[in-house]
C-alpha cells in the first residue's frame, strides 16, 4: 500500500508564520461543507454541523484506504462573514456571524464515494445535519494569510492589521470570505497555545 498522504505537508496554504503576512495563490480545492449562522460557542447548529462533517470525512478516509489510497483527514476549517464585518473584527458580535464549516478532501474522492459515505453514516447513527453536508470546490485564488497563536477572541488586532494596513498598502482589496484553519484542537490545547491560520482572499485594487 502507498504511503499515507498528509495534505497539510503538500499544500502551501497550510504554511504560515506568526507575525508574518504572506501573499499566496491558492488552487481550487474540494471540501465537505455545512452552512450556518450564529455564535459557534453556543449555537447548536454549529455543533450539529461538526457532528455531521467528521463522520463523513472519516468514512471517506477509510473507504479510500480500502481502495489503496490512505490519507490524513485534514483539519477543520471555516469561512466567516457578517453583513457588517465590524461584528467579526471589532465588536466580535458572534450572534451576527454566518459561517461555513469545512473539511478538505483529496482530489481523488469522487461524487459516488461521497454519496456512499453519506449513506453509510446515515445507516448508523444519523447526525441531525447530515442532509446539509455537501461537496464543493472552493476557488480563492490570491490570498493573504498569517498564523495566529492564542485564543480565537484575540484575533481582532491581527485581522485589523491585515485588513487595514497590509492589504491596502500593497494595492490590494479584500474579496471573498474570511477563512480560518484550525491547527489545534480546543478540547485538548489550552487557549494560549491554539494555532489558527487566518486567510483573506484579495485582488488587485482597480481605480
């Protein structure tokens, strides 16, 4: 059997350093996705989204392994936005947040494999939000990203620096949705040591 593939080690978008903003080009990538709204800490909708995503992701992994292509399930990711983005960066009014929870899949995962995985999960202990899980390709293109170390609620100043200094000073403008990649498990890692990649799609500003 071939060696287990770890996509975090082969895709540039999983590399970031604290205190460094970097412009990179992201290729289109396939994800499992669930959409929702509200505070991720208190909304049952967010917990239900994760409870549906992970079983499908691991069922796909084991199906792929059986076919001879094993891989490490990538980390949880999420897109975040609000009608007024100050609710995300400054006031942190989580009740106003919209989100898409996501787990990337390898490009060799087919639609039939996805459908089979959903059916298998459904036959066991069907998650409440299983019907909301979909496969979609995310095409972000040019992005700016950095690594944040610390509690999620301490991201605000880093995002302000990214949005209000780094991006405009390079003649760029924000496009797309704020993207986070969670490299640490908050159930096992103390808040001060959490590692989160913060990513913002951008384009060249045109007068």
